[in-house]
């Protein structure tokens, strides 16, 4: 397996977007992103946690940012598409990204995923059994603690709902 599977995923997505062309719709780009990222995340999650950590810990900052974006995209795309498959992808990404993020970033992702799940009438806890085996001990305790006592208010993490430059739903930092 490639030692930088996230970097390879990012490059595959960028190449696919170039092939789609500049006039491709956001929905087309979203479908390509979902397909490529889901395949990569599922491949990583089939590995033992110790192997996942070996592949993620040495990532460069741009690849770590791409990995972080999986949970963020899961939260926003779930609302845009009104589809809970994005919540599951976001949670899976969260399992992987937490090898390198501190618990505060994990909580921000949890709040956004919870908020999005509520907006599309989805129960975040229904996915926990699907991803529980992929948690390392730190991720497990952070996410389990969050689910046991969820923060419902975006303001508590200094975010709010917004619209991006394309008119799509997004989360905006509220400093």
C-alpha cells in the first residue's frame, strides 16, 4: 500500500476535477469526491488501528488538511444533499483524522456533524456501531463522551450556519 494514501486520494480527486472541467457542476464534483474519498477511507479503516496510525502520522500539512476536510465535507454535504451517507463519511474521516488532531478539533467536527444530522433528521448515534471498531482509545473516548453529552449549540464552538460563494450551505467561524 502507498505510504501516503491520503495524498494519493487528494491527487486522484484533483485529477478527476480537472477531467470534469471548469464548467462541471458542484453536484458532479461532490459525487466524484464522495466516490474517491469513500474508497480511500474504507481502505484505511479495514487496516488495524496501529497500521492506520503509521500511515497518517507522517502526513504533510496539505494532506492532513485534506484529511481534516473529510469530516467538514461530511457535515456540509449532508445538509446540501439531504443525505445521511455524508454523516457516516464524516464520522469515518473523523476516526482517521484524530490521530493528528487534538480533541478540540474533534469536538468541533462532532458538533458540526451532530448539527447537520439534526438538520436532516438523522440520529448520529445510529452510525456509532458502524465505526466503533475503527476508533483508537483517544478517539473512542472523545467521540463517546461527546455523544453521551452532545453540544447542540454551534455558538459554543464559535461557528454558525452560512452560505459559501456558490450559494451552498456551510459552517462559518464566528469570531
